[in-house]
C-alpha cells in the first residue's frame, strides 16, 4: 500500500513565522503519520522571500522570511504545490527566491513556471513501482502565469486537456490539487462540484480542493 499525506494551506509567515524561523514547528500527533508516509505533499501558500516589493493587487500580500526554511525542513514535507493565489504576491523576485531556496534544500515543487506553458506540467514521483502524478491549478487571480509572465498554473480546461494528451501513458495515478472555492465556507459550490467531477471523469484519481481554509 502507498501512503501519501496531502496537507492544506501552509503559511509559515505572520504569527507563525517565529516558530518556523526558530525551528520550533510541531504537528504533534501527526508527526508519526508524516514520518511513516511514502510522500508528504503540501500547498505552500506564500512566497519564501525577503523582498520588500509587493505587486499591486486587490487583497493582502503575504510572504514568509527565507529563514523559515528551517521549520519547513522539520515538517518532513517532501513536495510543495505552489499553484495558489498568493505565490506571486512579491512578483518575479519572490517567486525566484522561493524556487531557489526549495531547490537548495532538495525540496521538490510543482504548479508554477516562467510562463503558462511551463506551469502546465506534471510532477511525477515513482513510489513502489507506481508512477504518481501531481497537477497543481489555481483559480484565476493575480498570481497566474500568462504566455509572457511567470506565476501559478491557472485553472484552464484547455490546458488541462492538453496536459493529459501530452502525458498519456506516463503515470499510473493522477492527483489534482485545485486551489479555489469560497474562503471560510465549508461546502463546495455546485459549480465546483461539477468541475471536480469533470476532472475525475477525464481520468484523475483524486481531486483535492484547497484555499477555503
């Protein structure tokens, strides 16, 4: 049996930033679950950067200090989905800082790219002779990649179908991490249900929705 943990919106900034910087992060009773899993995957809800130049947008710009990497490493998370509505809050600098620090610490990531085509890629991990593919998408907000700019992989059915055709036969299971929905509302809208069921009908093994907290 393959055990994969998928963790919700992880924000190592704000009131929790000191815990991550000082390497005092603990998930208490979940620690053994993380240690015994074949793979731990989390949405990283903000850029890891010391940039002081936020982009212009509606809503709050959030980030976490690069020193937070100490706490992130302690969590035993292996892979980060970066496709969300905050990952581009500090522009190219924030995005580049994030990918650089993750790479330097041997942490994998997916869901972003230097343009829309580059962001529309699968992350495939072989576990116990099975190829597990992950695909990150986010509802279209200020963070999305375009043909000419970097950012998160936008929710686009045409891109999704294109990705499926390109990667046919390259994986055994496909897990989609969908960042969208109504924040602080505990039920999916009828349209979100319809979308998720469509993604399943297209061959996805699971659709994990995040963003609503």
